[in-house]
């Protein structure tokens, strides 16, 4: 199982990840609000500004303070293998 570090010691399973998106668009903001209302939102920003949003296959949405560019495949290759 491959884990991705989303910041502050938090990890998510790469196999369960559907998408990593930026929080700037209105549809993404709506999705986050709807997920919060359903109780499926996980805030892993530790009070910092949300820079990326992880959409999981379990309908959970995870907020991260690290930018989406940080999670590109090129960046992941050299880490912790």
C-alpha cells in the first residue's frame, strides 16, 4: 500500500485517491460545503489556508495545506521507497 504525505504527518492511501484538485473554483467550494454538511469532510490543514483538496473513492474529501503541485508523480518518485 502506497501512502501519500499530505502534510503535518498525515497520510492518505494512493489506491483510494480519485483526484487532487485546487480549491479555487465555485463547484469545488460547493462540493466541500456539501461534504461538510454530510459529515464526510476531513480537515488536515491545521488552521492554515487550504491549498489542495483530495477526493477519495469513499466519498470523503480531505483538505490539505500543501499545494497540488507538491503531489505530482515526478515529486513522488524519489520519496521514501
